[in-house]
């Protein structure tokens, strides 16, 4: 087996040697052991499951939290002629069924799915017919309530593993304190796992922090971008701050693009692609950008505001210098940053009264499956809070088993012809170029099934077409107005299933644990402030927090220690 693995490493991935920790992780998996792998960003975690996936006889399932992340990884694997695919909400039902069938027949070796996919009973029934040789959980810190990115859907994975006859489990993350590591092991019920921690240090990254007023922050950011050549990512805490920084850089003739949740999804994708391909030099973004982004030559990361935790900061700073060349991570901070972080802290730790109000707004509605938005839920509570607090309250209710959110973040669109296929085809003028292109894309893909109605992913249609997401939507709306078809755009809210109806006052949540989490988050924010104001080695400050007890007193790679 060892010779086979070495051969796959060389022939399929183009490497002559393993990186630190990879061989130990692969050996554990091939020996049918559970394993927890903690490696810094850019250290090659994905190879720890991709390589054994090709050596093992059955299917490897990879749980990945973001649709864009799994699609990017699959694209890279397919380009290497490795049989991999994903199943997520960007696909139509027919496409999902076809991909699962390919996995059952042995045509696929790596299947990427979001954790929410396991809510789908038809999908679970199909998986039970597959021999699963390895179950890999990427971004495994998402399972920990003490981590910086807790997701309740990860908590279902332990039950999913039993349904799949408990294959070996490989959990992977880049940022996990000792507490979070213990939580991952317990929550996934890892059996005598091999724990592989390669260290967190990124010696090629120089760290610095500058106290500055809001105006001075902008001046420092422009100066840093000018002084440090190469691609840069600038993180800002709000959408308005992102837009302002983008405008300032553009005025200064610096090639720049932006990314935040207020920008249309198609435009965000264009911005990301331009940055990844080097067509723009600087990306200004909220923390919505970056997870799974594999751009090795980022030379500079600037934070315009204080992050909420050291884990989040180190993960974002770790996007610099993945190619091992000298790079820089600079935090610009001011005491007033604390107010923004406390606003987010309130959203991440709503009061028991608010959680009860959110639940009450749901159970007052008719039916057990509710489609709604955060804004609608917040309005129904009659309380003042950030919309983020609604999301956190729903997580708490889901964790306690009162609700379930079975759909992934994106939802499908629907279209049904109101006239026979041939008549619709004849009615769409070829001079209406975009309408015609949209129609032909749907007709060629679905044929007569359109007459009874189909659900489809706009992203999947646009990906292989020469029209935009807006062009698709606009054309289908125009054809609906002409009476040729009925179009239902994707629903952009939440689909919530109520599992347990009680009076809001009778909710039995772990209230003391929620209060403890708030205290924990406040302590983390205090530590983040401590990093900003530190006078000793910044690298050692972070590494010791993450559990690296052998960090040197001086690194000669931060502003407090001096240059190397």
C-alpha cells in the first residue's frame, strides 16, 4: 500500500515527497484509524484525504461547509483526471440523482457535500447502497460551540456516521485551540484518534499592528499597498467600510475589486475571479471572502478593524504567503473598534428572552414548514436586535431539537411551460439574443420535462453559458409576462421545519451553557485586544494561545521583535 500511495502522490498530484504531517495522516487513514489533523492554512490538509481516497476501494465523502469551496476543489481534481464531484443545492434534482448514481456505480472516488445535505432522506437512502471507505470532515472546528464558526448541521454528522456503518473519520482544521480539539473528538465520537498537530507557525509571514484613527487607517492601508508589491487582501468590518476603501484605492490608481454580502452574487463571483486570475491586485472584503481561497501569492493582508477572535484573525492572516515567500499581515486598530465587535457579540449571543421571542414567532405561523427571512422573524419578535441575532437564535433552537433547517443556503429556481414545447420554441424570436440563448440552454438540458415543470440551479445554467445571472432572470421574467412559461425565482430566505411545539416559556435549552459561551466570547475579544496592544512577540502570543508551547520568545518576524 505504501508504494501505491507514493506512486499516486507522484503521478496524480505531482509531488515527490510529503509535507510535514501528511504522511502520518495518510498512514492513520489507511490503517482504518480515526484521525484529527490540525495544520496551518496552506499546509496541504486536503491531500490528507484526497490521496487515500484514490488508494482505498470505496467512496470518500468530504463534508465541506461552503458551496464555492467544494466546487473549486472538485474543479482542481477533475483537471487532474481524478474522479470527483459534488452534490449541493446548485444542482437540479436530476443532476443530484445522476451524481449519486455515479458514486454508487464506483465511477466517483471523492464526493463533496455540505453538512445540510444529510437532511435529505432520499440522499441518505442512496448513500446506504455505497461502500464508504473514508468520511472526511473539512473545517472541523465548525462542530465546536467554542469555535469561531459553529454550525449546528455539523452536530448531525455523528448520527450520519452510524447510518453509514461507521467508516474511519478524518477531521481537519487549520485553527483549533486545545479546547476545540477536544470538542471535535467528542462531538464526532472519534475512536482512539491519531491526533496530528504540525504546529501553527507561518515563518514567512511578518506580523504587525498599528494603532490609528479611522482616517489614519485608510492612509496606512494605501501606504502598505504601495510599499508591498503583489496581491493584497484588505479586510473591513462593514460593507460601508469595504465600499469606502475600494473607492479610495481606485482614486489612487490602484487596481481593486470588492466582495461583501450586499453585492450581487454574480458580481461577487466576477470580483473573486478577477482577483484570483491577477486581473485586479487588491481585494477589499468583509470576512465573507476567503474560506478555501487558494491563491498562493498573496503578499499582504490588512485588517482595518479588530477581529472578534484570534482564531479568526489567524485564519484570515494565514491567507498570506501560501507559496512560502515573504508576506505581511498588518492589523490596524483603534479603541473604538470594540464597539463594532460588541455589536457582533450581541448578535452571536442573544438573550434567552430574544430566543423565546424568535421561537414564538415561528410557532404562531400555520404549518410545520415555514419559509421566512431573518428580517421578517426579527420584525415579528417586536424586539430590537441585529439580524445576526436571529441566525444565532435559530442555531440554538436547531441544536436543541426544536427546529430543523433542511435546505442549504442556495435554493433552486423553477420553470414550467404554459404552452407545448414546440410552440414556445417557435414563439421566441432569434433576434432576442439573450432570451433565445436562455431558452435554448433550458430546452437542450431538460427537453419535454419543461412541460411538467423542473427545478434547476441558475448558477449551473449560467456556468456553461454566455449570458449572466441577471440575463437569465430577466429573460425568464419576460417570457413569463408573454404567457409562455411560469418562472419561480430562487427563494432567498430560510426554510424552517418545526420539530417540537411547546410554549416559548417552556423551551428547555441549555441556558447556563449559552451564558458561559457569552463569557467565553468576551474573553476571546479581550485576548484579541491583548494581541493588538502586545509589546512582546506577536507570533508567540498567537502560537501559545493555539497551544504551541514551544514558541520562541522572539521571532524576528514581527514589529515588536524587529526584522529578520
